[in-house]
């Protein structure tokens, strides 16, 4: 079974995970790199890209 590109884009594009509380947030990667996005749950600015398993 092949992967559907539209579904992959919807699930993984611009999605980041907080390093502290593991909550997901969708934001622009440039804003994440500049530190302008805060976590809704804990207020930290440390994010990582979501894992694609």
C-alpha cells in the first residue's frame, strides 16, 4: 500500500512537539527557529519536529 501525499502533508507539515510536555503545535518553521512560538500548555519555547514513523 502506498502512502498518500495529501495525508502525509496534513499530518506532518509544520507540526512540532514541545520538548517539555510533548504537546503538538502547528506553526511556521521560521517562527519556531526564531523562538517566537510558545507552548500553549507549559509556555516553553523548545520544540522539535514530529517523528514520522
